[in-house]
C-alpha cells in the first residue's frame, strides 16, 4: 500500500563568463514514494499538464522498476504544472493516490542593456524570457566600487525598463535581472557591469608657455567622485604627443598638470581635460591658449630718416614657421603702443614723428603679436 509521496525540485546552473553573464537553469522534479513494496503485479501511472516533460504524460511504470522515487525532467520554465499519480494492483485499479500543483522557476530576462545617461543616472532595459511565463521582474544592483550601495528593486506592471538614479559618478556596478512568476523568482539571472560617467575636471590655466611648449595646470573635479586618470588632448594635434594620460594622485586628489611640446610658435590651440573611469569618460573642460610667437629679427634705424623730431625704425619678419597677426612697436620710455599689420613683405617699418625731443636717445621695442600673446622683444 502507498503510504507517502513527496515532490522535490532540483536545479543545476551553468555560468557564461563575459560582459553579460547568464545563468541557465534546468529544473528536475523528483517524486519520492515512501513505502513502495515493488510488487510484481502493481504499477503506477503518472499524468500531468501541460504535457511537456520526461517521462511523457500517462506513462505507466512497474512498481518494481521505481524503487522509492520517480525522476521527472525537461519541464517548461515559468509554468504551473498539475500532477496526478495513479496506482494499480490486484485490489485497486487506477487509484488516484496523489495530486499536486507546482510552479517551475521562470527563466531570467533576456537582452539586458544599460545606457549610461550621466554620472548619477542610467537606463536599464531588458526583454521578457525567451520561453515560459512571467508576472514581474526584480533588479539587484551590486556596487563593485562600494558594496554599501547594494540595493534590490522590485519591478511591477510588466515594465521592461527602469531608470536607476542617485549613483556615484565614476563608480562601477553590476546589475542583476531576475524574472518572477507566480511568486517564484528565477534561480538564474542576467547581469551586466557598467560604469557611470565621472565628474568633469575643474578649471585650468597655462602654467608655463614658450614658443613650442604649453604646460597646463588644472583642478580635480568637485565633488571628486571616482576616477583613475585624466585624458588631456590638444587640437590641432601638432604636439609630439597630442593625447596625454595623467594618473590621479592623492586622496583627495590635488592639482595635476601636463605639457605639450613641439608646437608651432604663435598658434592657437584648443586644450581639453577629461576624467576617466574604466571605459567611461567625462564631459571635457576646455580652453584655448596660444604659444609665444617668434620674435622679429634685425631691428635697426634708417639713418637717412633721422631728423631732430622724427626717425624710422625697420625690422625683419621672424625666421622660421610662426603664426602672428601684427607687430607691436613702442618706445621703451613710453606706454604707448603702435601696431603694424603683418604683410607678405620680409621687411616692415614704422616712423615716429610725435613727442620726440631733439638730441635725445630712444630705445625701440618691437614684438610680434598672436591674439593677445606677444613675443619676446
């Protein structure tokens, strides 16, 4: 006589390694029959619905072949099954000895993706399981940079996306997506790692410049957030190295610097500084700076033009490649500056006619000008 039946669910898992990790489950049911005597003239008939599994529905199994359990496998995920077990011997025919309804664990969501919107916000999207039923979803957010930020988020109303807020700029997280059906959560989950955008660096200045070098100094972002490097770029990319990577130093971090060398004298350059965390990069802090133009050559006086109240000074354009707009000419004893436009001529000149004293010696200063940057005299 049949005394007791129990049903057990066993799960095995398989992990796929990579940017997206999926744990795929295969659920097995074990129907335990306590007190089965294994008589030659008795057998069991197992029926169930929906008709997907192994053994097939309405399978008849001799009592002596069962032992104390029936193995049932290849169930559908996320499905409510109804089981009926019948017993037949010399006394009883097709006696319903046991029935039960169970829900198998659903499959995890598919096509999980994370779109980083800012340093504090990301949009998480997913698709329903590829097979089986579901009623809702659950997200678990694991802070890989800071475990204290772990959180669990139930997703109701069949929604297939969620905006995750209040994250730490530059931090790395793992989001794990679960499916829920009939109160049962998927044993497996779909996951993806992501990093939020780090904060933008503070303002920066030119700390040193000459004809071919720009040394820039900048402040760290505030608040600092999480980042590991700075990316410093220059346009046009004339430098010996036009993209530099500078490691973050100190905690809290202090000012950082980078030098671009091999530049064109007098040229205007756009420089940008960004923070980096994993594969994410911040919005840039940008500014335009110029190198110092080359100085004029061979400044001299036209002796034939010297009178008691006037004289003419002349000079040659810089030797070598240099960008500049005009010349700045002044007397060493005066703050008044005069400007001479740059032309295609190799020699330029300017005549002084005002406020000169007869017999007095004057020193003339001539510089090239690029934007607001002047050369050495």
